[in-house]
C-alpha cells in the first residue's frame, strides 16, 4: 500500500511539472529560444560587439600616379574608408564584372567624403595616366575619390603579391596576357585591412568582387567602418 502511494505521489509531481513546464518549452521552441539561456548566452554572445569586423593588420604603403598624373599614396586615404583592387584596362575576362561591382559600390557611397576607391593597374606599360583617364570616363566614374593608379611594373607586382597577397602575374597563355584575383580589399580610416568572418568564424580576408553576395557584404561592412 505504501508503495502504491509513492507511485501516486510521483505521478502527481510529474503531472504538475508537465502542466507547468511543457507549455513553456513549446513556447520557447516556437520562438527559437530553446537553446538560449544565461549560461549559453555568456559563452556565445549575440550582441553587436561580437559582430565587429576583424582587423587583419596595416595595409601596405604605396606611392603611385593617378589618371590625372598626380602622386597618390596611402596617406591620401588617411581618415577614409576605401576599397582597393588590382586590374588592367584591357582585361577581357573578369575585369568587366569587377568594374560593374565597383561602380555599384561607388554609387552606394557617392558624395561621402570619407569613402574612396583605389584601382591599381597590373599592366602599367599600357595603362598610362592618359589611358586610365579615358578608361575611367568610359566606365562613367563620377567620384573624385576613385583613383586609377599606375607606376613601375615590378613595384606594382610586389605590392600585389607580397604586400596585399592578392595574386597578379603575367601569363602569355591566358587571354589578355595577365592573371589576377577578383578580390577587393577593405581598408579602414586608420589604414588597417578589415574583413568579416565566414560561417565557421574564420576571417575571409578579402571580398569577392565577382559575386553579388560579396559586393553586398562589402557594402554592409563599409557602412560599419564609416560609423567607427
């Protein structure tokens, strides 16, 4: 008899727990809060502070000449957020897509004095200041903070490959005679390369200038840096 009373008591407790707890568990599932709690939130914070962009390190210094035959250096962009790419004006493959992406970025931030773009040619023998000026006009560039830069070929290749680690090279076997990445570098107001993390929490380093998602991501992150 005592045993039966114990079973009845336990069953009553389970019933009370079910009436009290089950609706709350269901509510948490419906509101996607089932894995949240004070302890978990402390381990994996979801605050905006956790979403800050990664600081990779100082961007390489550079000194080149722009489409107006004026000297442009990294100091020219001090206090500005800017996007940097390597390209060449006669590129028949990925550059047209990169141009379109960069024009979309220019349009998004046009008129903002704290934002700029740097496009460095990897074919300086052809891309003189005069050629680059015509190229900018052909693209429809409007921003005074978008500089198309040229200089010594060895210097440019060293800047791309050793400075930014953005591949650029000559290859007579490929269309156009040059190879380069379609990636964009994002530099903050203090001259540091910045980026977001991928889905696994690793820094992406650079942004895909050939992909709509990459362009959208860099536009979002430019906004973040402009507010810092």
